[in-house]
């Protein structure tokens, strides 16, 4: 009998509802939950592919100590003993937790309670520091609390939506589709995209401002100065509900138009157009994400944006307000429980003595952290220099995701005692662990997450725990008990953790704190199991409601007024003679963080299967690299090698490289090894969008592409990038010198049995080589080599792993790397949801499908998550333009 479970997607901060179904045969499928108010049934490509990522391949199933299997008692006793001994000898600040926005709120709560309330240190920080801590700092400076004022509905109700530092179409696709649907229903709605790159999000834009990296502060300073001389300014709101306007205006008005043009890189006409749009449109929502937060001036960017909304009173009302779009599924939940090193639980302030006393009394704890701990970058510096001697890393992969990643790897390797809790055995970080603990994966977890609009939703387990895997909160509670804090960590279930969290939120809270979910303080197991999504605040006496903040003031500073923050525009150019280019890192549509989950899906790897650098054609010409060539990127901190994607979408002087690839999937593509450990002085967030680099062509003798039914092993080429494929794996490679025998290379690295002989050819004059290995009518592997990037119908070649080849002519077609007559090469994947390639879309356009809707009707492409619609529209426009010439 089939079963269905309502749960929540574990990817971005949109917080989409998911229905997981297990059919009579035990097969899992997922679909969007039509009743969930975040997504109303929509899912992006990653969410749609969740069922493809839940297998047990590569999972840690048992605790391990120094690589050997152990039982839970031995492992937990060792963790508790080593942490206790380290604290006794070196003090509480000699230990640290580095946690994750992938944790559930219950996990986060227990971790924070153990570190801050019982160990007595604030050395707990999170990878969410890397994505949204500048927003936290900006909120706290302006509002007095980390409060997100608005809701997703405001984006649909606005008449002007500003997307700054946000590639919404790829990074928050479901919100993008909600916006696109609203704009289609109300064509008068305007969208402004502020981004150095022309991303897929710009497809929906009425105005794209190709701003210089870190030019945002100057732009919004200029906007504030402009607004001050117009009727859009709300003197009543400013006078009644704010302080500091005069100082903020004085700082903003110090920039003249010439300086604004220089700092932003924008022409005066575009600046004035943007200023007038904001001035003349009352219902304005400004959405911002990593392009704002991940900056050495990130907090000032946030406050420059908030200043403009405060000055116009456009905050907390339907269709108005600044809106932080969080990157991780539970970054917000971590903020609520104090998962950052500079915060206490329940949005209380670690620098406030009364708050510290309140939390300590509630927890009845022997100690309480009274000053901030190490933020992420500083934490790993402290590990490196020996101040931190015992480190517990949970649900994250800092050897890939931290800036100056090679130094982070060296620090962890040198740390006397490292614990890692994770789901996968082999990551760049797990290999450095002394103790490796098996955690539950998404389909097995039970708890809550909070999305970007303050909506708390349940993640529910629908698969049993594999092997001896256990919840992260349970691991932490067991260590707490073994450290001598039995009563405080005797949680029988996730529901009891949530109830304590809710109770603390209401403790001595008379409305002076924004975060209050006291209505759930007495929740029991049954009510927790059936908990429906809700937005906070939900005080004990309230009814379920959707709440916006600050329309009528009521801020959380002592005087209940907001603060305008006077900011100064930073220099936007970090380049030098040795490092003349600017690196911008970020995400792509179909991968997530360091690929430990999405890398399992062949469908998600089909869209973009290897690391790349977007580079402007003139920059590519200057460094001598052609499209599909290899680029070596270098900074004073490290190097990376990626494929060149030459495109005019990228601005001159800048390169974009995604942050996902790691040593499990590529030879040298950990781009955060190149990123400098420069941070915002207020938030501690690293500056990952404006990195000074040099780039050069990587010269190689041969390029190659291979498909293999078994996972390639022991790869030793100059460059390689590996991706899952239906029926096996796909491999890109390049090398300086060929081995003595490519057949033997394939036997060694692609797992070809000795008795299998290849079919193919080698051309000594051109350097082309084609080898295909068959066992019966099944393709085991095929290798294609050339002196230039290999021209192979890649997706067609991948498909050959799943079909039978009884016909000898078909086998020769495989060796040639091209389909035979009458068979279409689908081309590079555009729509991951339905595996539709570019050549199929071009054929549909030539057949009369001249709109995205028509292509969708013909091929289904773009009809599920919709995040490929901009690409489809670009293909249609290109075909029609070519036909008109």
C-alpha cells in the first residue's frame, strides 16, 4: 500500500513543501505540496530530483574512530572525554562547533545550548555565516533585532520589485516563478535586476543595471540622496519611528553624480531612471541575496537598502519592504536559536547582560557565554594557530566552501581532535576526521526548518534510519549527558526539543522581543507530528496569522525606533597589476553547495557537467583561451582549473565561477581555495563576489571525453571532471602527455576487463583517438580524444550506456561519437526536469514553436519548475533572428 508524507525541501531558503510518496514497490517519488504557502505545488529542478539523491551509495552507516568501525558508546564517550579534557586543560574557548544551515532547528538548538550554556563558550558558528550574516547585522543595526519585515506575498503585490545581488531564476527558482506569474498577470509591474552579470534572471527585467562589484552601497546612497528631495520622502514616518536620518542623508549626499557613475559603473541615464522608478512607485520590494551579503561592505549594503525603505515609509505594508532571501534551508532557524557566534538563543543578544542572565536562568546552566565567539573565518584561523584544539563539524564541508580553503584544510588536518557528523563517507572534510559520526539524511530527518519569510515547516521522516545513523540533536544530547549535564540534555524526541525552544522564545517576553512562538510551548508529540506551516511570531495568546513588521513602527531598539545608518561607499576595485581580473563566485541552477546531495543525480548533472568560468570574449582573447578551453585561475591564496565559457553575459574584467565542485568531482576546481579570507567588519561574512585574480590559458596536449558504466578511479590527468550519468558516469579530461597505451589506461581507470578489446581508431596526423569497449551488446566505456576540445555529441554518447548495441554499425557510431543517419543528437541539456536538449528545442522552433509556451506544449520543456524558461526564450530569439537574416 502506498504512503504519502508531507515534508519540506532541504535546499534553498524558499522552504518549499514536498510530498514524498512510496508506492507499493517501495519506489519513492516527490512532488510539490499544493497546500504549502511557500510554493503552492511548485518545485525547482533540484527539488523535483530529490528522490534521485536518497540512495545509500556512499553513506556512513556506522560510527568510526580513526577509520575503524566503532559503536556509538565508544565514539560518544571519546568525544565527550576529549572535549571535557580539552576544556579542563585549556578553558572553554579551546573547543568549537562549526555547524550548518542544513541542520534542523532542533539540532541547532541543542548544539547552541551545549556550547553556550554548558561549555560556556560562544565558539559555535555556522556555514550560514557565509550566506546571510550581513543581513543579520544590518537588521540588528536598523531594527534592533534580526527581523525580516515582509512575506513572499509582498513580492507578488509590489508594483516594483528590485532584485539586487540575486540570480533569482537559478538560486530561488520558485520565488522567481511566483514573480514571473505576477508580472504576467499585471504587465505594469516593473522589475529591476542589479547584477554585474546578465544572468537568466535579467530575462524578466525591465531594467538591468550591470553594476560594478561592490557598487551597491554607492547606488543606494545615491537613491537616498535623490529621494530626500522628492515627495516620496515620508517625513511623518521618519519623525515618528526613526532616528539618524540627517546623518545618513549627509553621508549619502556627499556623493555627486560623477562619483556615483565611477563607483557603480553605471551611466547617469540609468541611475536617474532607477531613482525615478523607486521615487514614483509606492509599492516597492527590494530583494537581496548573496551579491549583497557576501561582501566586505555587506552590512553597509543592507543598511543602505533599508535606509531607502525607512525614508519612504515603505516597510511592513503589503507589497513594500526590504527582503533578505536566505541561501540555506534553515539559515533562519539557526538564527532563531543563536547558531551564530555573536547571538544568543531566541534572538537575544550576547552583549546584553540581562539577556545572558535570562537564558542562563531558563536553562539552569552552570555557565553562559557572555561575549561573542569565533566567527567562521576566525574560527579556522584559531584552529590553525592552536587556540582551538577540539573541533566538531556538523553537516557541512568547509574544506570546499570556506574562503582560503587550502588553509582551512591544513588547519583541520593539524587540529588535535576533529569530529565530523555527516551522511557521506567521502567528502573533502570527512577524510580529516578522527571521529566520524553517521547522521540522518533528508528523507530520515524529523524536525523543523524556517524559510526566508519566517515560516516554520516540518521536515518529516518517511524512510527508516539506515544502519546506525542517528539525528544530529541526539548525538549532541548524548555528548552533553556524557559531559555531566544529564538533566539538561535528556530529550526523548525532537518534539520535546522544539517545545523547549518555543518555551524559551516566550520566557519573560512581554513583546520586547520579535521572536516568540510561545503558542507552541506545550506542544506534544501528536501535535508536533501534525504541525502545519506557520509564520512567527505566534505568542501564546495569538491566533494563527500572517504577520508583517514595522508598518506602524514598533522596532526593537530600546526607544522602539529604527536607526538610519550613515554608510560610506567603499572602493570597488580590488585588482592589481599581478591580479588584474575580478572573480565572482556563486551557484548554478541544478547543483547545491558542495554537491554531496545533488551530485548523486544524473539528471541534475546533465545541464552543466563540469566546473567553468564565464569570461567575456575580449578577456578570453587577451589571455589566449578559446571557448571550451581550460583556464587556470590564481590568487595569492590558491589556484583552480576550470573550463572556459566565453559569453557576453559576463562583464569585461570579471569572471564568474560556481562554488560547487570539489575534489570528489574534479581535479582542481575548489574555487574557494582562490577566495581571499577578507570579511565584512560587522558581520564577519566573507567577500566572495569581488576577488582579485589572474587568469591564463592552461595549455594541454590532448582533450578528452569519456563515458563509463563504472565510476572512473585513480584519475591522474592534468584536468578531469566527473559527473553522474544515466547508466554510469561521464568524464571530461585533459593531459600534457599521453600514456603508452590508451587501452591499458582505460582498463586501469575505467574498469575494463582484460579480455575486452576496443573498437575504434587512432589518427596520428590529427591526434584524434576513439575507443569503445563492448561486452556483448552492452557498452562498458567509450573514450574520445583530440588536440582541441573534443567535438562529441555528449548527451547522445551518455545515452549509449543505457541502450543495447547488437548491430555492429551502431557500435561504430558510438566509436565515432555521433548518432547515425536519422537519429537526433538532443544536444546540451536545457530542461533538466524533462531532459530536453538544445537541439530538440531548435527543431521545435524550426517546426513553428515560436514561444516558450509553444515549446513547452511540444516538448514539456519549461513546464515544471520553469527555471529553464529564460534559456528557452534565448534559443527561440536566436533561431528567429538567424532566420530573419
